[in-house]
């Protein structure tokens, strides 16, 4: 979407070893791993990462029963490095 790779938020956070809590009433997700904490609100283009407000390149959005988020943002918010290989159409975390 808009040139971004979107992934199911819970799946990618948990695959990276983060704990994920979701407040359905408030539409807020909190993911934590080690010293990193990321808080997002569904439909918003803002997130809080380790206490700092960040603007997402594309807003989170519900899709097919999952909340989709930009892969690079989620990975980097947990301290990972992301590389995109355009020739292979592959994302390496």
C-alpha cells in the first residue's frame, strides 16, 4: 500500500519475540520487547516508540481480521535492521 509492505501486526511482533497486548475498546496495541515499547492506535498514523511520537509512513489499517502495519516501522521499533532487495522483491529483517 502506497509503496509500503504491510504485515499483520500481531504476527510480526510475536515472530520478533515481542509481547503484544490489545485494548479492543480503545483500539490500542502495546508491544514490548526488552527495553523497547511501541504503542499504536488502529487507524492512526501516529505511534509512540520508547516514549517518542513517530509518524507512520502509512496508517495502520484493519484488513481481513488483522491489523496491518508497515513492516519496516514494526521491525525498526524493536531495534531490528530492515533491508529491501528490489531485484528479489524480498525484505530481510
